[in-house]
C-alpha cells in the first residue's frame, strides 16, 4: 500500500464564486478508484473563505498571529467539507500530523487543515509526507504549475529543489493570505527528504496521470 499526499489549494475548494462542488465530486470519484493500492492524506488551504475573514481582521487591526489563527480555522472548514465530499465512511479528519500518520494505517483517506499559526498547509502536507513515508506529493491549485518568472506564459516541466527553494524565498513574505509558488519551509523539507513534488491544476486528468506515473501538463520537482 502506497501513501500519497495531496496539498489542495484553498481556492480549488472555495473561490470567490463559491464552493467548487463539481471538482470535489470528481476528486471523490477519482480517488475512490485508486484506493485498492493507495492511501491518501489531503491538506486543505483556506482559499476565498480565508481571504474574506483575514481581510476583515486586517481592517480591525488584528495581529499577524491572530490573522494566522483565523486563516487556520477556515482551512478546517474546507477540510471538513472535503471529508463530506469524499465520504465519512472512507475519510477521516485529523487535527495534527501525528494523528494523520496513525489514522492512515486504518483509514483510506485522511484530511487535515492548518496545525499552528505561521505554518502553511503546504508545510503541513510535507510534514505529513515525511511522517508517513510518502515520497509523492501533489500540489493542486488554480495556477496549475510553476511559471518561469521571466516568461509568465511558460510552465516549467521540471525543476530541482534548489530552484524551487530560490523561487519560494523570493515570493514568501510570511504573512497571512500571501500568495506564492510553494511555501519556502515546505520546499526545504521536501528537499531534505527527497519527496517528489507535482504541481498541477484542477484538470483531474492530470491528477490521474500523476498517480499512474505518466506525463502531465504541470511541473515536477525532484533532485
């Protein structure tokens, strides 16, 4: 049985236009077809819900710590929604990486949100991968890949860890609701453990390709 981690961008679940139920239904169907040979841990970002609450908190003068707490709570809401979409009979919610690592021994799918202020769900995903011995992590976002900063239309087919870390550092101001390629801490943790990263969009065909070891339209990061 192979453990695989999916870092699900919050905007994939809850964008400004509402909840993407069609994507969640498709994700449930696809993962359900792969449970014979795989177990999945899924971390969920906050997305549009997080943006709404954090921006309101910012107007009230909330501290960065308080805004992180608020953003973290929205990730739990998204994670519980994903649990509902995937089915409570085969999916459980974990409040920590250690809990997820234990649950996945007996549960086909485990979902998580944020675990502490200042730590993004990207980092939670990599920590989960390390704890359960997963060597494959799929990042699903609206962006769909890592773009060349010099040519915004070009998606890198592949990168090494050093390049990813360099790009992440330039885009990570470490504030609630900041947008960047992949959290710099998550990037460094993935590098230390040799976790192969796949950055794809919401086309579930690409996720199927990743799971089957086939080429997809996004970006692969490895040594």
